[in-house]
C-alpha cells in the first residue's frame, strides 16, 4: 500500500499547489511567531539544564510546524492532548513565555504546582491537557473525550499528538479501534520524526510508516509533509470537517525529523547516519515559511531581527522572574486530589513537616 504525502510549500518557500484550506496572512504570521517562540525557548531551556539550573529539557527543534499549524487549524474549544514536543501549540494559543518558564523551573508559580517534570506542560484555560510521561496513554483518553463530545452534541473535536514510537504501544490500537467503531470525532496526529529515542522506524515496524494502520482501522487517513505549515493546516482543517460531519475519526501522519536529541539525556550522534541531519536542515519549517512570507511582502530582515531579539529578551526576563520564586508549598502535596483533604493525608503532611 502506497500513501501519498501531501505537500504544498517547497523548500524554497514557494507554493507548488493551492490547498483547499488556506491559512490567512494573520494566521501565517501568528504561526511563524509560535515557531520561533518554541525554538528560542527550547534553546534557552536546554542551556539552563546543561548549567544545572533546571533538571530536564526536551526540544521540538525541526518539528515545530506540526504543532503550530495544526493548532492554527482548530479553535480553542477543540481539546488538545500533546506529547512533549508540541510546545508550539501552547504558544499559538497564547500561553505566555513567563508561565512556561515557571513550569520548567517547577516553582511556586508553576500552574501545575511542580507536580510534573519539565516539558510536561498544560493549560486548563486553553483546553490543552497536561502532558503525561508514559508514551501513548493519551490516545485512549482522546477517543473517550471525542466520544463524550459526540454524545453531548458538541461542535468540537479532540486531537492527540504522539510520535511514531507510541504506535508500538497497545494504547494506540485500543484508542484507534474505540474511536473508529464509535465514529468519535477524534484526530490522531502522529509526528513521524524517524526515531523513538534511538530506534529508527525500520526497527519499529514493517509497514510503510503509520498511515496504513489508520486504513486498517477503517478511518480516514492523511499523510503530510510535517515541515510544511500549509499541508499540516490543510489536513487538520479537513480532518475536523470530516469529524464534525459525523464520519468518524481521522489519522494524520506528519513526516518530519527530530533535529535535536530525544532529550538532554540523549546523544543522537550515536545512532544517526552521517549527513542525515544536514538533509533535514534544508527542510526546516521556519526557513521555508520565512521565505514564503518574504515573497508575499509580509516579512523582512528587520522584522526577523526584531522578533528574535524580542523573544530573547522576554525569555531572559522570564528566567529572572522564575529564579526569584520559591518552591511550591508543602501543602500543595495533598491538594487537588479530593474535594476535602482526608485526615490521613493531613497527618502525613504534618509528619513530613516534622522531618524537615
């Protein structure tokens, strides 16, 4: 089975075809800012981890278009279930850099109260469900969320992001089958970035990528160039329309590449083929969209310098503020689980305090 890869934007930034669903100029500019925000923040957070300031960091370098362009194709009423390389969808929806840095520090201003490790972001206000470390666990959740929307007759969908490595988990198969059988309005968005940590695609499955698995479960399946914001936007908007017409779920496979290590604990030079990274650097989503915006007269070098300088300054200010905050309160250890904190947990908290 051969499934075509949908793409519209050439590596030179010129459109080779016109998509059915075309983002507006304002959406393109907002996407571009989200791409750069994710990249600048990721770079600084990795530096902080190397300096021992924060404990952990992961980068979405080279994959930012998957998150930003798909978020642009949806509404805030649509629920997003990210993995840990979708920080661009958080920034596209308006999450502040300062709040994100508080989360990376896991300090007292972190909205998640330091209960998750860094890069495990979320926002109740923006309908972005907190990232979960175990791979693939969100896939059945999205199927259930979408089915609930169907039962309640909501005009919204749920979307789950995951890497191709997550399709080796049983949760992937359970989630897709559940959604397909019940015609749940769910979008399963797979970032196929070539590697599940150090294991390449050839060591994970014998199928032609992930797309045939969606076909196998009887759902609409679209494969796109994940570094092409037009292709990702078009596919996501088409998928949402399909879901809201009651035609069932959609699997999108976005072909991209992880230009960084899996995390700050990984050394990709140990398993990448020579010259591989350079090929994908030419397909960089920021580089392609920048060329397109310049051709349209929407961008120039002065705006580029101003954007990057402004983002760097904002990150620097955010780090300064985050450093000044202390840890979350000890009381937060037992909050937000029960409506009323049981006496047993109160007693345990007092015991912890006595040991300090």
